[in-house]
C-alpha cells in the first residue's frame, strides 16, 4: 500500500482482544473477549526488497518478488505493481503476449503452497523463476520469488556450471530468504504480541479492579438495603414503643381532667394512677436516653467517667430494683433473680456499667416467663467477668451473628438498641461482650469482660 508520502509500505496488523467479566442474570460472572482495536506495524517495502536482494549470491543476476496467498504483489522491482493482483490489467499489460499463458501458469502454480523452479523463454532469453512459500506457525502467508536470467558470458565453463546448478542454488537462496522472512515476521509478531500482551494485561487489571469495585459497590448497596430495612423496622418499633407509654399517660391525664368541673378546682388522684404516669414517663425517658446514646456512639462522643467502686453493690441494687418491678407485673411474678454477692472492686464508669447490667437483666426478663435469671460475677487474672443466664427460649439463630448490631430485634417489646449500646459501652472500656445459647437448650447467657483497672 502506498501512503500519503508516496512510500510503499507493507502493513501488518494484530488484533487486541480484551477479556471482560460481566454478571449474568443469575449473578454468576462470565468472561468474554471483546475486540478493542488493532495494533498496526508499517514496514517500508524498499527496505524489504533490499533485505531480500542482499541474501542473493552476487554471482547470480537476479530479482526478487513477494506475493500474498491471493496473488497480490507485496514487493516487486516495479513499485507500481505493489498492491496489484497478478491477474489484473496493470501486471498483465506488462507481460509479453507470447509468454502470458506460460507466465500466468507459473504464478498460479506457485500459489498452491509448493516450492519449485521453472524456465520461461522470451525472444531467445531464458529466465528461471524459483518460488518458495513463506509459512508462519504452519500457515502459508506469502510466496517469495527469484527471477534469474541466463546471460551470456566469456567463461563458458562458468556458464555451464552455473546453469547446471542454478535450480539448486536458486532453491537454496530462496529457502534462506524465506527463513529470513519468517524470522523477521516472527520477530515483528513477538514485538506486536508483547505490546498487545502488555496492553491486555493493563486492561485486564483495570477490568479486575472494576469487577472488584463493582463487588464492593454491590456489597455496600446490599448493606445499605439491610440498614434501610433495619432502620425502617426501628422506626416502626420506636413508634410502637413511644405509643405504649404515651397512651397510658394520656389516658390517665384525660381521666384526671374529666374529674374537674366548674365547681371542683381540686380533685383526688389515686396512687395507682400516679404510679402509672411515673412508670410510663420513665419508660419514655429511657427510650429518649437510648436514642441519645446511639447518637453519641455514632458521633464517637461517648465519654467515660471512670471511678473505683464495688461491682457487687451495683449488681445487688440492679437485681433488687428489678425484683420490685417484677412483683408488680403479673407476667413476671414467676421469674426469680438469683445473685450471690461477692466483693469485686473495679475501675470503670459506674453509670455506664450499671446501664449495661440493667440492659442485660431487662432483656432476660423480657424473654423469660418463668424460671430463674442467674447473675454471676468474678475476677479472672486482670479481668472482671459478669454473666446473666436466663431460662427463656434462647436466641434465634437468624439474628445471633448480628445480635449486637443496631436495630436488631425479634421482639415487639423493644427497639433493638439496648444490646448495641451495651456493646459500645463495653468496647469503650476495652472489653468484650458475647452471647450464646445454653448447652441444655433452655435459655441463653450474656457475658461481658472488662479490665479490672
């Protein structure tokens, strides 16, 4: 092909095929190869001709040519023929009419993939045309030609010897050139393949990075969906939790208001009504405190005020306060709290540790209709370990892995914030908290461990 600068060039192209990973409808990854472009190398045809001509013996006056498997000239002494088919008008018009049939026959046979040498005579001058296929990786790409005229010479012996051995010399020469051409093409291919491989590797890495990013994005999206679902559930539960104490307070307030009339500015209110208002107001206060604690935890502004105190006093007080509440509730009258006091000094935030213990005890009471809730506390090395064991139904396996996450609850009697807050408080103390179902299949045990100092 002749370029814009009128220099004939041979163009060699190598496709770039890039593997791409996609998700099918079932979510599986499939890898396909996509055509991304072509790497093209351009070689000056004159350089090819000089390279081929230099391979010939200077004792033989010869010309070389190169044709592709379709009969198109890739190189010829007459550059006007480059890119033209040997059956086309441009070439056919240059062949003497008396040898056109013989010459076309030789070229036609040369394209059949076999090497050979044939003579052709025009106007008393004989020329031997030798041809040899050029193969790359077992595939025939081109055919190389050497045309050698039988010229007169004063040295008859040399002429006879040259004519006798010409076919052999021509085949050897053309074979050497073919090997050189094959080496040259293989070298080009290796360079092109190296460039393609480097680009393919770069694209593959970018593609793998994109796939990994898509996985992370899909994971983050799934986490957002889970978070949104949990938050929606929390809003529903929180609304229910708010309504539960508000309705009794509102009912008690309306009852008291109903007692007033035009003549009565003072009315009597029984102790039970006042107790109901106080109990439900405390429940509202606890819910508001939980939501405020979550805000502090997420903003990383939860602060500890550490002091040294006797943990047994806190455990005894929490147990006694809850016993008194349980005695007033018909649903928990058959539940007992067991705690054998033992003096254990610890340096921690007394208020926050009390909050954790109350959360664990209230959680046990919520799910235990009868039986015993056992509290155990002891020192082990430099750790203080506290456990709360109940005889309820145990922890649902579905929520066990995310039990201490925010908004996680299987109950209609809570917001799912208590355990999340408890874990955050224990984490702030550089401790650990965990839960497990009891080995006997009855209930579960919550345990936390914090440093003693």
